[in-house]
C-alpha cells in the first residue's frame, strides 16, 4: 500500500497527472467559492464586465482563475517537456559512449589475443627446436625466456583492459578472459633438460573462441 502511494506521488514519473490534479482542484475551488460568494453583480454592470465602478462577478472570477491556472499548467508542462528532452539527450549520449567504449575494448582485446596467439606459437616452435637440437640450447633457451616475458606483458595488458572496461564487456567474455589468464600463467615446464608446453592447444582454442565471442558483441 505504501509503495503504491509512493509510486502515485512520484512527481518525476507522474508530473502530468499532478498538473491535471492541481488544475482540477483550482478550478473546482474557484467555481464553488466564486459562485457561492460572488455570484451577484453591481447595479448596471454585466456578468463579464471589467470596468471602473464594476466589481468582478463570481463568473468573471471563475474565468480569470481558470485562464490563470491554464497558463500555469501550460508553463509547467513546457518545463516538464524540456526536462524530459534533456534527460533523454543525456541518456542517449551515455549510451553512445558506452557503445563506443565497448567496441574499443573488444577491438583492443582481440588485438591482444592476436598477439597472444602469435607469441605462444613462437614459444611452441622454439621448444620443439630446443628439444630436437641440443647444440642450440643456449640460443633457444634465451629465446624461450624472452617470449615468456612478452607473454607475461600481454597477460598484464589483457588484465588492464578487462578491468578498466568490465562495465561494458559481457560477463561471459570476462569469465573466458580470466580463464585464459590462468592458463598462460607459467605455461611452460622444464624438467630433465627438456621443455614442455602441454597447454598450447588448450590456450589456442580458448583464445580463438573468446575472440569470436567478442566479435558477436560488436
């Protein structure tokens, strides 16, 4: 009951209704008071005469009150319309900004994913060469370390973009991004002089699917 009353008297939602009620009350009050207390007219004066020596009749009071109330209602309605247009413009601008930010974030993440796919491909190839060519271990080991450092930087970039744009990125995409970041944390193992990159195919598939997911939201 209380919620219904609050909704009814919420001037932001029912501004026109309030104007109508106000107008009706004023007209009703003017009609009854002027008819009861001022129906008579001065001698030699008409009901609607406005001139020196003639008091306003009850009916003339009613006409003036109704006209004044009507002008006030029009003025309030005009203010309400302008206010509504301003709110609509603000909402539209905010929505346009949100859309632009979403597109920019999605494109940035897709570019990061492209760099990520290239990076893990280079790491995978370097590991295969390292394990197959003992004579190039020093050179390839350094290359693997450099690429893993780049992978860490890419992960930080993805994290930054996803955090700063979390309000415009779809929740399911954010979930996939977090899973990707977990997968690329220390993805390469080194045991008994041999490198292994067992997560390569899983990371590649996850990144590819997430890129497609972002593309559907543009």
